C-alpha cells in the first residue's frame, strides 16, 4: 500500500501549522508535511510508517 500525502487536522491545528510555517519559512508555500517533519526533527522525534519514535543522539 502506498503512502498517502493527506492528513486530517482541525481548524485550530491548521492555524498552528500556518503560524509555524510562517515563522520557520516566512512563506505559506511550504507544504504542511515539510513543516511537520521539521518540527518533529527539532523536537527529536522521528515519524515514519511505524509511528512516532524518539531519536536518541
């Protein structure tokens, strides 16, 4: 089964992602997936098909 590029978010979550996108990139043209990936990496969390996992340095 292929990976889907769609996620469901509430209006409040979408607003938070928009704020993060503007803060990190200064534009609203960056896909939410890239924003989520960056936020996860900065928080030390790896998200893959097995679910979220803490990344140990």
